[in-house]
């Protein structure tokens, strides 16, 4: 997965962290969790606030 795979990342994060309320997550934690996903295969430095916001919002929407 790449940073642009927002839906897939949100689903994977939801499955990896079912106890987490995505409305309460800090972007530093979100970034760390994304790059720790086994399916993630992108440059960790390519993310920014907008992409993290999109992942977070998609995670919220999926709940």
C-alpha cells in the first residue's frame, strides 16, 4: 500500500487497532501506525498533514 491508498490504509488500521477511536488519534501516532503496517510499501517521508487527515477521516467514516 502507498500513501494514496487511503481507504485500504484506513481499513488496515481499523483491523490492527480496533480499540482506538480514530477521532482521538494524534497524527504522530497515525503516521507511526501506517508505516508499521506489513502491507505498507512507500516512503515514510512522503506523507503530510493532508494525507493523514484523509486517512483519519476515512477511518472515522468506515466505523
